[in-house]
C-alpha cells in the first residue's frame, strides 16, 4: 500500500495533481496546475509556483522555488512550464523559472543533481545526469547536454551550449559554447584538454579516450587554422562516432568556441568572424 503524507500546514492548489507515496513537508506549496509524480519528497518550505511537473522519485529541498515567472521583460503572462524528469535532486535555495513563449518549457533531465543556490533561467534545457554544483548562475536559453558537470559559482551567458561529458572548473564562466568531452577551466573557461577522469568513469575505453585526445590536440592545440584542423580530423578520425559528434558540435555552434589566443567563430558566421558577446 502506498501512502501520501501531506503536512497540515502545506498548501495544495485544487488544480494540482499529487501522485502516490509522496511526502509534502511543513509550509510547502504546490501551486496551480502543478503535477507531483509518485515517490517525490517536497521538504519544508519547498515551493512549486505554477505549471511545474515533477517526475517520479524527485527530492526538492527547503526554500527551493520552481516555476516562478521568468526574469524577462518580454514575458506577458503566457502559460509556460517547468518539466523536471525522474529522480532529480534539487537542493536548498534553487530557482528554476518557467519559459518565455506560449507552449514552451524549461526542462531538467532525468537523474540530474542541482545543488544549493543554483539558478536555472527561462527556456533552459538541462540534459540527463547533469550535475550543477553550488551557485551556478545560468541565463536564459542555455543548453547543457547529458552527463556534463558544471562546478560551483560558474556564470553561463544566455544561449550558450555546453556539450556532453564536459567538466567545467569552478568560479569561472563562459560566453561561448564548450565542446563535448572537454575539460574546461579559467576565466573565461577555455578548453584545457579532454575530460579524462569523467570519460573513464563513464566507460570510455582507453582507445576511445586516445582518439578524442588526438582530435583535441589537432583542433585546439596546433598551429593549424580551425578549418585546416577540422579537415585533418575528418580524414584521420572521420569514422569515429565521438569525433563526429565533436565536429558536428563545432559546426553547429551559434556562439563560437574559444581557442587559446583566438576565438573560433561558428561555422555559419559570415566571413568566419567572431561572434560578438
């Protein structure tokens, strides 16, 4: 038998839906049109404001606020959502804002861990098994792909994309995209190499890591132009799916990718000029 426990001081809106085996603590609020999945725990003073959906097995800590209005002057009160996946942990003081644009959604993927005092702004999309360490500040329309780790006190510019398996050092920030598989650090964060430890922990073989290292050496740590480096990597490692993912990311980059002592412009920028930031 599954029992849902709701503290008598909690407030549950009549339009909200609460699943089975849910625990809702003192003074928590589940607002209009919110959905709380099975096996979730909302701690004391946790707040779901409007149009928030929690998957199964989520934990929301004290003073976290999900589903607040976006901090965007173009927002006109249109119905937008926050969608949180399964088994997501959201720690104290986290804020996740609804998106801008009717029918759009701010999302956090399955298994992600959002540590204390992080801010996820409107229209952000966080992949699965992402870790945001304390006090990461994320502007609107940021995308963080699966398995990335963003260390504490990082500041992420709007519309930036952070690729899969990125490890981003703490107290940094970026105005430009960070490519998949990369270890990034500095102010601003730049590519320092591949995320060797993270890739090994995720099951990448020594051969796969070596191939990626060779591709990174050509792309970020050679005297070739980026176009020359891409062409060389395509010929040498073109049949490797991880390298193909890396090259596709570079070509599709909207904000550009920093390179030591220069800026790598995105593939579709006229005259290959750096993107203004």
